């Protein structure tokens, strides 16, 4: 992890520098004001940030939301970022091992993963009042009417320009820009960093299911058996106080190597609807998590307040999407990699949900799932598929067949690590500490400075078979 000085924001484990874990890292300084002093001893990245509200800055192959400040240093301008109004801010290499940036890398990263970009984008979103009304009326509406409303809303929203759906690479591009800054500060063409996945695998894949009702509980073992036929295991998230829980089913799932997670107490938005509700439910959620022996969580319909996730009584959360404009609470972390929110590890879901693709959009095969699987693998990210074993979802034989086709494609990827969410969480925590786990070796990837352009390449470890 980078040595830090000056201003820092948020948890150290959430920092962009910790995500990469460069060997022999440069010093990272974050300072307020255009005339902030910088360390001229070499091997330093100075992030000079302004005050006032953050603004979108575009250039250097990336886009960030941060508070810019004009730098007063002179040297090679290797990248330039511009606001929507055309104001330019220079990224400067002083060629003595010092790189000066006109914004905070940490702030830019956290504005993505904590979804602080949301107020800046506008777009078509349901108001709090509309959401409250919908959830009050939902129990009174037939399922066909609920789906008709969702389909109309999906068509009305369209596909936003940001975050791009189904794949947004904003954090990936920020990481690669940071990589270029590292190489310039170290005055090297390449350097090693902690590779993302164990044993040099190119990506990790987890399968997660949310059980929404009785039919999902009844069908869970069928879906588990389907996955086991491909040598896979998954997690099943259970709502604590919404439908009768068949503990025999859960015990059998666990005995067969699957994982049980929490899907909150009630299948509505009440947990995150306001602070009072959150604090009232938290003790009961502790009890429900303990009964399930769960270490993971996903909020119903992915309702969330990102900062509150840190208070959940679990090791990891799977609520936040890479990009999902079609949920009742649209948004996205724009990251294919896990990240920490306090002590809770967020495992973002990175594939479109089954309900979105097959029920709302009418897709009839696994093409979109497989395409996104390949796209996340190319970014060396976490492949997470969210589906439901209930009737209307994978409980329908046609949709089950689509899921089967997806599983067939998934297991064909030789460089993808198939794991349970809890195992990915254990790995990511060990990796953050610079350690491996039994049978899961921490290996070294390479940051490579591109011959032209300003985004470093992320190169995986060499395959031992090619040696």
C-alpha cells in the first residue's frame, strides 16, 4: 500500500492505491490548493485538489468527478483534463520523479464506488415519494400489473450515457491512469503489482441467488443440482421474516457446499428507507444473520445507502452494481473489482440481473450474459451473476435452460476462478494485506507504460505452461 501524507479521505483500505498494491510504490501526497507545496525528493505523486463542489473532468482517456485545482508547477504536460465549460487542468511530469495532478485520486475513486456521482447526473429516477407509494401498493397489485409497470419504466428510461450499461469501465480507466502516474514517478517503463486473483487467474466468478418467496425456496435445490452438474457452487440469499423458511432445504444446500446469505428481514426498501428504520432493524438483522450463519448480504431490489453498508453485520455485501439503470434505485460503482466500505467488502454484481434481461427486456437466450462475462474477464474483474430460483425467474423451464447455457459458457473459461462469494471475500482481504491463502497464491502482475497514450496496461502474470 502506498505511503500517504497530507489529506486523506475515507478508509485507507478503500483507497485506489490499495486496489493496485504496487511493489515499491511512490509516495502519494494529497494537498489542498493550487499553491500547495510538494515533495521534490522524487518518487512522488502530488494530488492538488480544489474546494467547492466536484466537477466532471474528461481527458487522458478517462473521466473523473473531483474538485480540480490548477497546478503552478512547470514540466511536461502529459495529460489534460477539461470541464464541460472547457476549463483545462494539466497533469504535469517534472521529470525528477515528481508527478503533479490537478485533482485527488482518492476522491475521484470514492466518488465512483460510493456512487457520489449520482446527484451530478440527473436522469430519470423515481422520487422517494413515488417509491414509497409503489411499495405500499405493490402487495395489492397482481404480478402482471407489476411487470407491466416495470416494463414501461424500463422502456421509458432507455439506456443512459453514464454509467454505461451493461459495462462501465470508468474505474478501470482511472486505475490505468494512476498506473501511468506511478510509472512516471518511479521513472520506469514497468513495475510489478499484486495481481487481482489467485494463481494468476484472469478473473473470478461467483453465482448468487436471491430467494424472494415460497417458490424460490422450493426450487433452490433444483438450481443447486444444475450448478453441481458443472462442478459449481453458489450462494442463496434468504429473507429473514417474509416467507416460511425451509431450514431443511438450507441445511441440505450448505451440506452440498453452497453458501447461505442474508437478503434482509423484509423484501422491501424499509431497511434503507431512512436512518431511523435502519437503526431499528439492525439488531433484528444481526439475529437473522446469526440464525442463517451468513457472512454475506444483499439488500432487496438493491436499495442502499452506500455509506451505511459499513454497519451491516456481515463480512461482505453484494448490493452495489457495476452498472444497473433499471433497478428501482439505479446507479453503479463503475468498478469490476471489489472494494471496502468501512470493514465490509463490497462484491459488485457485474452482469445484468435475470429479471432485467429475460422478463423486462424479453431476451430469449444467454447471449447478453455471455458477452458481459467475456467483457469482465477482459478487464480482469469479478464476474457476478445475480438470479432468482423463484417462479417467473429460473423457476420457468425456458429461463432455466438459458441459465444452463450460461453455466456451460462459464465453465469453458479456463482462466476464470470459480468460487463462493465468501471465498472471494477471504481472498480479497488477504490480498489487501499482501498475503495469499492455502492453495491460493498471491502472484505479481505488471503495469506497463504504453508507447503512446496515457493509460497503463494491466498485464497478467505469465502462464507457467508458456514458460
